[in-house]
């Protein structure tokens, strides 16, 4: 599966939503997550994210993000249509420690 990581937080560009063939993105206030049990591993979303927030869970140290994507995709609403990203999205692109600063 692919997972959304902290680079998405406060950026939410949502280009990923448009390309996913199985609509497996779920929307929280500050970020999106993927439902790992619905993701078909096509990889189409990975290069579409301007923040490079989407990674295959085969990369190292992504267990935390796999758990977070699994947990919140069960709680947050499904999103199938791209919306406007936050006005200050570009200011948060590449920012460090976004999870600790903003995720609640
Ligand atoms: Fe959707 Fe494919 Fe990305 Fe999985 S890898 S979230 S199926 S676009
Ligand atoms: Fe987030 Fe990137 Fe999608 S910033 S909303 S994972 S396009």
C-alpha cells in the first residue's frame, strides 16, 4: 500500500484525490490519509503530490504512518473530488516537524 506522511499536513494539495482509481483517500482537518485496505498499490498518486507526501509503505520507518493512515481512514470522511488547498499551503511545504506542531 501507499501511505500519506507528514509532508501533507497543512498543505493538502489534493492532486492525489483526482488520480486515485479507487477513491481511497479520507480527509481530516489538516491532512489526507489513504485506506490501506482499499489502496490497490497502483502508485499513480505518488508523483502527483507537490509536497512528496505519498510514499510506498515498503520504505523504511513508515510504520507510524501506516498505523495513522489505517486509524484515521476508518474515522474520517471519504474524499473523491479535489477541493481548494489552504491559502497558506505553500508556506508549509517542506516545513519540518509538522506532525508535532499541527496534528491533533
Ligand atoms: Fe489510490 Fe493508487 Fe495511490 Fe493507492 S497507490 S492511494 S490506489 S492512486
Ligand atoms: Fe496531501 Fe499531497 Fe494529496 S499534499 S492532499 S498527499 S496531493
